[in-house]
C-alpha cells in the first residue's frame, strides 16, 4: 500500500470545509463552559472573526453579524452593571435572540444572572476565560483565520532547500521522492511526500504541510516506506514551510524547446497565488538534487532583486552594440 493509498483509504484527500467546531476552540484556549447549549457539539464557527457587542447592548442591531462569536470584557460588563435587572434582561434577550454561536466573557468576570437566564431560554453557550480581553480576542482570531484559510491538497513533494520551500511536481515515478532523499543526504529538510496540504495565509503566502497520517514518511519504489525522522534524524523533517517555488519535473523530450536563458517567467496558480515555477527536463545521469539546490539559490536571488539571466542578456546586448559601433 502506497502513501497515497493510505490517504485515499482514510478519505484524507478532500477539500475541507472552512469552519471550526466550537468545541475545538474551547479545548484550544482552555475556556470554561458557564452554560452549554444542547447542540454545543454541533456548533461550528464559519466566520474567522469575533465581535464585542457594544452598541448591541444598547439595542442597536443594524449591521450586526450574528455568525460571529461575541466577547465581553470590562467595558461591557461595567456598562451592564449600571443597568437595572429588567434592562439587563432585555439586553441579553435581544442579543441571544440572534442565535449567536457563543458568548465569551474574558478576564475571569462572572456573567450576570440575567445573562445565564437568557442563555438557557435561547439555548446559547456561555464561555469564560481568565485571559485579558484583547489577548484572548486576538489569539482566537489568529487561530480561526489559520484554521479557515482556503486550502487544497496537491500531489507532490515539499522540501526546504537553503530556506526556500520547493514544491516538486511531476508524473508518478518521475523521481521526486528519490530527489528528496538525495536532498536529505545533503542536509535539507522534508516537509511532505506524495501529498502536500496547502493553505493560503494572510496576503499571498502559501503554507504547505503533510497530512498527519503520512507525516515524516517517504515512499521509495523498490525499498518501501521509510521514516525520515528515524533514519536521518529529527533535524531532517519540518512540520510546515512556505512554498516559494514550484519545480515541475518532466521527461526530456527531444522535440520540445526548453528555455535555456531563464528569461521567461513561468508561474503556477495555487489558490489564487502565482508561485514562480521552473520546468526541469531530466535524462539519466542528471544530478537532480544539485539542480534543485541551484534553483533554490537562484530563486532567492531573484526575490532579492538580482536576475542573472537578465544581467547576462544586457551584457550581451552591450557587447554587440559596442562591436557594431566600432565596426562602423
């Protein structure tokens, strides 16, 4: 059974829905459950943001986003303390009537009696945290944005070479895993073999990782599946890395014209992000690992603003112009 077969059997190669279970958030941030809604285990957060119900406590619900988890801190609790019990009852009755995913009260503050009464009435989960409001607010948002980032699974090998994340693609059996092993022997690190989970982060960043089921494993035809961390040491693997370059490995075709100068900028679109790409034709005897190392270093130079192919072309143009001028 190959690594890909394992993923297919487990149903791991699928597009994930961009939502997070509320129970996962509770576990991740060690939140206390003041009141658990009857459907707590089925509640999923679908918006990667939180909100503080300031104007809503005063009865203003225009442009209110009920899909966001609400969070209260000192400001909201002190405002509610100045209201009468009847007014607090109305405030929470209106807020919870919108069926928000949950209400989180920070700083270890206790929810008002009216809050708990209306939570039971509308079946809304009430949570508590001892963390400062701004701290827990920003931490949960960062977690949700990462968890809900657009993602896809691509077949290939992801390596870190000289700090550059290189995604190796190509048809099955072309030699991607063999090249990865050679790179491992040269001191570089493996992120994923056979299947690479890619998710888009803030801006145009792409982060690649391996599915949990096959993490740290690599498949070599004729040998089988090996544990890279055990064989090469824990320093030879990495959990995730940004994808800086795509290298598409193809068999050499004598009828195909390949770019010899490197002037043609090629890119691959992944989740709406254009990633630089090289197409490397291979024949028996070519040292693919060395080529990949050079590709990584060249890509880093390009990101720093230096393009050797363009410099060489400009140098040749100046040379011909000078020779033509002197000949005339």
